[in-house]
């Protein structure tokens, strides 16, 4: 992935070029790319090793995400408004969501966005010190009830109050909602 103002070499190597520049909110542009059939066709042309069921499931999920595009844009804008350039973005999740957090975190580094991942297990045993009250804390969890994340939030609330808390979940009744997150509810998808 490259941006329209990336170096010519980066744009040449990229399979997808986002119609945005560094410093802009890239999340809506990523969603737009994923919702375009051309992007899916390009993946097929590039011989990405996906089976038919995987591809069908990805298209269905993308279509469902495009139905909540306005919510995603609003959520992304709130994150962008919280970012001062002096605070960092801290991603947290368990299992597959931890892997997603690491991927998004790495994606932001070339844009000079300071971002890290926080393992909830380690955080409960002393790593909460990496967080500052002005940081942006983004939690991703399918159920919104993950025991490790609930324990982490309970512990965090005793020590300090993170002002910018964001939750991505598929459960509108998530237990984590009681901690004052700005929440994005995404459609629940079956797992492969």
C-alpha cells in the first residue's frame, strides 16, 4: 500500500495506492479500496492464494462494512481529532485482535505516527507505565467481554483516566462499554 504522495519507487511497488496523503485520515480510504471490486480483481490477478470460500467471505464482510461506512468515518474522525502529534496511539487486543493491532500499528509507523501495542497480560503485571492520560487507547475485541481486557480496564481506571478510549467490537452490549469508550460496532462475521 502506498499513498498518492509516496515516492515514485513506493508507488511503483505498491499493489494499491490510496487516494490520500500522509497526515490525512487513511482509514476511510482503506475501506473504500476494500469495497471496490477492482481491488478484489487485482488480488485475483496477482494470484494471491485465496480459496473461493475465503474470497466470498471477504467480499461479504466488505459489503457489510460498507453499510456502516458513515459510522466508520465518524469513529475515524474522532480518533484523528484526538491525535495531537505529541500523544501516541496504543492498540490492545487478545488473540486475532492482537495480531490485527500489531498490523495496524506497523502500518502507521511510516506516517510518523507513534503507535505501540499493549499486551493486556503484561500490562496487568507492570506495563501500564507505557500509557499516558493523553494517549489514544484503541481496543479491539469481537465479544467486548474478554476477561483480560475487562481486568485491564478495571486496573487502569484505578490508576489514571485515559481521555481518548476507543473500542471496536461486534457486541453492542459489550461489558467494556461501562468504561466510557467511544465505540464502533462492526457486523459480526463467522470465522474461517
